[in-house]
């Protein structure tokens, strides 16, 4: 089971951010329609992003970094994913509303789309050391 988890957590994170990117595109196409945002979108990120966050927190010593800068990128990705998971959990279980997202202007979705695509690429191409390394 742990080998399966070790091989899949990064792809779950990439899929979570791909879905998040789709949500940002939806916001750009339908501004001011947060009330129509589906709850399953939050659950989707919470499940896949939570799975990825656990892996990112468990395996940092097994990541094959391509230099010091990429170590920083790894921890930014980890913390951003953790923050996003907590935000989606707050929306689903505490606020039960997307009202908190109104603090972000609509143009922020351009930035959100950019970082979601970057995190998707980064997580999908993340390399782990082989077990014996």
C-alpha cells in the first residue's frame, strides 16, 4: 500500500490542480457567479489535494531536487497545497458557502490559473529517489 501511495500522491496533486485550473477558467468565463460554484469541486480538491499534501509532507527527503531553487519550489508547493486543502475544508464544513472567495477579485483567477498550471506541471514531473538511493 505504501508503494502505491508513494507512486501516486504526486499525480493526485496534479489532478487536483488541474481541476482547480478549470475552476479558475469557469470564474473567468462567468464572473460574479460564485453561488453557482458546485460543492463537488471543493470536495474534489479536498480529497485529491489532501492525499497529495500527505505525500508531500511524508516524502521530502526522497525527492530528487534539481538544485536549491527547486527545494524552495517544493516547499512552496507543499504549503500552498496545504493552505488550499484547508480553505476547501473550511468552505465545505464550516462556512458552507463560497462567500469567503469574494475577497479575491475576478482578475485574480488569471494568477490562479497560472499557478495551478505550474503546480500541475511540477507535481506531474516530480521525481522521487529510488528506494535504494
